[in-house]
């Protein structure tokens, strides 16, 4: 399925995917849903920084998933490292969209001359960890009980991909 650069017209669907992840998963550790203005500001910030926001669309033009990367840490020494996110609409998971979005995002990062892509994954999210392993990411750290959502402590797994070989 083709991958496209997101447009403002994609934001309502991106918002719905994001908020579904907030409401129902530990993929996002926020507990409060966001509004369209939040996603508009997010897209504007990513675009201004030169970071991609990619979408996968159905033949009918529906956004099925999105991916992006941004600043990992806001200190100059980390400017060659980015942290990324990949989200697929709940009714489209397991269809191969995650790997497609991930591959396109990795290619964009390589084209941008970046050095490392970082993933911060809730340790119980085995599907995301497998996705990252298949894409060549390696586990570089684990931090127990650093977050809380749904009334329980969450562990964080860090994975990274060296973009320059």
C-alpha cells in the first residue's frame, strides 16, 4: 500500500487513531485525549522541523495508519537521533501496515542523514517489540515501573536502530 506525506485533511483521522490509542492501549502513556488543535500544532511543529508525518490510506482515501519521528532529546548533541511512533487504526492491525509505515519512516531518516532511530515501547507490547526486531532494532535498555496507566505500573523498553552502517 502506498505511503504518503500527511496533509491537514488527514488530521481528523490521525486524531481518531491517536485518541483510540490513548483510550484503549498502553502504546501512548497519556490518559487524556487531545483535540484537533493539538494535532494541528503537532503537524506544524513536525513540518517546521523537517520531520516527516507519513500516512497509509485505503483506496477510498481513509487514513489507516500514520508514522512520524521527532526530536529524541532537545540538546544539540542528540540532533542526529530521533524517536519515532507508528500507529495503525485498530481495525487494520495485523494487515502489514505497521511494517510498511516503519520501513518508509526508516528510509526517510536515512535520507535525512540521521544516525540513530529510537523506540520507547511499553514492555508488555510484544507486537510492537516484534515489529521493531523485524525492522532491525535491538533492545538497548529496560526501565521498570517508570510510568502508570490503567491503574498499573508500566515498564519501558528502549530499542534502537543504527541508520548508518
